[in-house]
C-alpha cells in the first residue's frame, strides 16, 4: 500500500487494518495513494444514494474519514479524531476521491484537511 515510504512497523499493521476494515470493505472504499504528502481513497456511490438520488452525506463523510484515518496513522502513535466537520458544496455523483493532507502538528495533536471530489 505504501511502496517506497518509510513507515513504523506498528503503523504498517495499523494502516493495513484500517484499509481492510469491515466497514471500508462494505462501503467499497479503495486506497489509491499513501505518501508523506497525501492519502487518496476512492469510492463509487452505487448503493449509497439519498432519497433525491445523489450521494448520501453519511457515505461521503465516511469516505473522508477513511482518508483521514490512513493519513494520521502513518506515524509512531495511533491517532483518532477528536473533532470533525464537513461542508457539502454541491451534490455528489459517481466516483468520489477523498484526498487527506496534514495541515499542522504539535505535541497536542494534528490537523488534517480532507477534500472529496
């Protein structure tokens, strides 16, 4: 999954567990890229639509959360979200790609930006 990237052994196991989790498999998520700069995860919206025929907000948020989980768990320590918010700009259709990038980090935690297109 993270070819050519130096990752702690514990983190490799953590990333494999996140990538192959029951939920991500159920949702049809596929990891496209894992690098120090960004993580990309894709998902088709087939079977994940709301009552008006566009991508269900919960499915979109789940995709963003998957990219975040992979991005923040490449280091030595296991990390989980303390807070998350999302802004839906326009209805989602078709295949989505979530891209997670680290914005900042200090001894108390880190901040990630995830965009879904």
